[in-house]
C-alpha cells in the first residue's frame, strides 16, 4: 500500500475512518471526493492517500467498485441500472430491464436526478412495500431546459416548463445573458452542489414572451430535445451538395423515366418521399413500382448531415410547422420527388397478375420522372369518378390496394380507424377552426403499397432461405398484446355491452376487429378504438424480429420514408450492401441505433401532442364560460378528462369540483363515485361541461360540470 509522507500511522488512522463510513452506510456508494468531504480533508496529499486506501480495500474484498471511482461495501444492497420517469404528483418510477416491474421512488429519494436520467437505484422496504432510492446518476437525459425567468428579490430563478421537474434552477446575474424577468429562455445545466437546494444554470437563448405562438412552439421543440435550426457545419455541408447529372446516373441505375409515375400526398406536403409507377408488361401483367427518395446517395455515413439526422431521428410535425430531419435543400428539393423533375430513387418493382398475385419482385437504384402530383383529395375524387387522363390506372391500383388490405385483415391485421384532428390557422398561425380528417380510399391506396414494399424488403433481408446468410437488420416490430391488458380491455368493453369472443384458429385481433366494427355502427368507435389501441404493445425498432402483430406480418421494416425517418436511411444502406454482395455484420451498433431511434420517435410524438394541446388551449381561451357536450375519455384520482364532441379539445374536470358530494376513484370498477349519492362517472359517458379556465403556459384546460 502507498505510504503517506506523514507516515504509516496517518495511513492506518485514515483507513479506519474510511471503513467506518462504509460500515455505517453499506448500501451507499462513494468516490474519493465524497469521502474526503465527509472527513473534512482538503489536503491534496491526503486525498491521494484516500484513493489508494479505496483501491486497497477493494483488493482486500471489503469494497466493490460499482463504476469507475465509485465504491460500495461488499455485501451491500444490489444496485439496479435503469431510468427515472417522474410523475406530476411528485416522485418517480424507476424503469429497468433488470426488474420485472417498475419501482416507485419517493420525492425525498430521487436525489439530484431529473426526468428520464439514467441512474443506479437500490431497493428498500418502506411500510412493507418495495421502493427505490437513487444512489448514483449515470447519465443526464437532458442538459438543456426551457422555462420562464422569475426574479425573487435580488435573485433570479428559472421556472421550468416541464411540470415533472422537482426544482427550479438558480441563475446568477452573470449568466442571465440579457434575459429579463418574465421572459421564456433556454438554459444549460452548470452544476448542482451538494450543499444547495437548486441547480445552477446559465441562459443560452432568449426565446421571447410566454404565450407567443412562435415562442411556445420553440419551447415545445426544446422541451423534447429538438431544434428548428441546423448547426452551421450541417448547413454548410448541405449547401455544398450539387444537383446530380441524371443522364450519367441513369447509366448506373435502372432508368424508369419513361414509365408513368405519380405522387399522392397531403395538400401542404413539400417532402415527397414516395411515388408509384404503373406499366403493363408484354405478357399482360402489371408492373407496379414503389419509388423511394434515394437519400443515401446524398448523405454519407458519419458525415455531419448523417450525424445530425441520427441525432434527430425523424422529422417533427407540429401543428403549425414541420421541423425536418434534413435541411430544406435536401428534404424539399434534391431528395423530394417533385413533379416534372428527374429524381434518384431506391425502388421496389412488383409484377402482379390479374388475380392480384405478386409473381416477381426487384429491388434496386433507379432514376424516375414524376408525371403528376396529386393531393389525397384530388386522388379521392378520381377514385370516386372524376374524369382524369390516368383515371383507369389509379382505379386499377385502388382495386389492388383494396384486395391487399382485405388479405391483411383476413390474416388477422387490426382494422383500426382513427380520426385525425387538423387545425385551420389564420395568417398569424392562430387556430380559427378544427377539421376532422378521415382516412379514405386514396390514403389507403398509398398505405397498402407502402406496406407491401416495407414487408417485402424485410422478408428479402430476414427470411431464411437455403444457402442464405441472415444479416443484422432493423425490423419494425409489434409484439403480441399482454394478456393482462387484454383482460382489462374485456372488463372495460363489458360496460358497453361488447364481448371479445375468441374464434377457433384465429388471433384475438380478429375478435377485436368485430368489436370495433360493431362500435362503428353504434357510433362509439371514438370511445372503443383508443382503448383497443392502449391494450396493444408499442411498435419499436429492433434487430430481433418478432413480427408485426398489428399488421399480421412476419417480416416488416421501414423503407419508404428516408427523408423523415433515420431508420429508413439505415435500411437503404443495408439493402444496398446486400444487393451489391457486401458483407454486413454490426449487431452492436444496430442495436444501439434501434434504441435511439425508438426513443426519438417517442419524443417526436410527445412534442406533436404537446403542440396539439397548446393549440387546443388557444382555441378555447376566448370561450371561457361557454358550455359544450363531450364524452369522458380518461379517469384519474384527481378527476376525469373530457373530449368535446364538436372540436375534440380535451380538458380536466377536477374531482373536488364535482357538486353535491365527495367523490373518489374506484380503480377496480374504473369509475368515479360519490360517497353519499353513489352517482358515478365512467369512460364513454356523455357530459355537459363549462370551460372554466385555460392556461397557455401549462397547456391546460379546466372544465366544470354544467348544472
């Protein structure tokens, strides 16, 4: 053991004190700085000696090194690694692959962790129940935060937008960077000393006044880790990319510029990922081409553009804007399959006979020329009979799509119909009306051919064949539903007189489709459909293929949207390597990429929901005091949520605002019940509510029952 300059006696004494600390707290971890602080040691040589003592005690197997520089008493509590999910009423849940169920962490035991931080937790017993206690923060999920500057006396604090954050941030005057009291800002976390209640932060961007549309949308993006601006290095790299010479490229690819090709997209779309082509072959069969923007031609692996696209993971679609994964030059121009322009594509060609059977398929790089650009509404009019010079071709493709859809449903695919809520905005971006968009035949036409391409690409790579080597791949998987969730769904459906009747040799999805079909006829699909969706597993990306339950596909991937999804760009690269005979074997990297893009997808969905919620608040803010009819779509201990029939805005009726009784939430019956009157409220129940208040900053709408 290293000797102290002050002699072995000092070393022995110090070792004894170090041992006492660990023996008194066998379940805690310490590094040399924490030990030095507890012993009041500031002398550099003594601190170095503590490092040696910790190493020696580890060699003697009294201590174990939990992570680099972090030690714990051997035989202390087992530590688990996972993530914290904070909840609005305080505290958090610890989520770990090492545990069968999530563990509650009391607010007093979350330490200095924030929402979604990666942590080490020990399990303790509290009042006979297992709870968690954070012992170490391994990685901060976020280092930048959004909030409003608030002056308190001579000090400045940041009131965070994220309602799960357990503390406010302290901002020293020198770190305000021009921000004023009441302004919304972005800050970076500096430090959180053990001796103070609030973390220290510095303003890095002043967003503006709370409540302004632009400010709030930027706040939402930042809240979920996205940015509307590209880094200068990324933008410079994009600016240097030139338009390809399509005639030269056509010599390296299959030239399909003479084949009838068209796109069908939303009316306001600018990034056209996909196009369809239609050609009758000499043998009388039809060749349908699914052509996808060849983003991999422009974005090389490990380039600045590639790193940024991976970091973002996907484009984000807020109510009033699209925040693209790629700079505009690529997403809206070079890669976008715009009409009357030559474009580079990665294509899947299918030979289809008059029975709609697929006889042959081909995958490879192509050059196309889109002849027409249709909106969904225009394509729908043609399907319904409006004259057009290619109406025969579109109707033929619609017929094939309908048959493919029916085949999927007969195989057990879930038939979930959903209404999409769209806001009509004025010139300033404020909502003036709400429009419900329903999926029609034109949407389903495109959907079926994209599903076909995605399925066939996944099978091309992953389906076992003789003398074929299976390579690592990114699958889009959707696991079978949890039996417990299906059991809960059965109980819920029984309240509405629906039964899940299991049919022989058919999956449960077939029974669920019949339930939803019945609900649609009764006008209750908006209640039943979401509950069916909630009972399902979440679709994610994975290198382990378990199939896609909801689509009833054994093999499925995402190939058709590389402009807006990084997963598709990766799949293009893998497929190109396989087609060119190159070996591909990088499981560890793909597994990490799957986890990352699954996370960014989830965060993008949350950001989109937050922007929708904000617009709902804006829409109702001048309707305080007005009465609406709606249906209960959620129950909690603190009240029930109501979705309004006319505009689909959602708000909360607080349980303590319910008149004439004291109410409680019965978790088993899934009802809110009055103690005396026994009057109850349940999901799907129609109620009349009055808009009580709106809060733009919190994105909250409060209702009270109309009496």
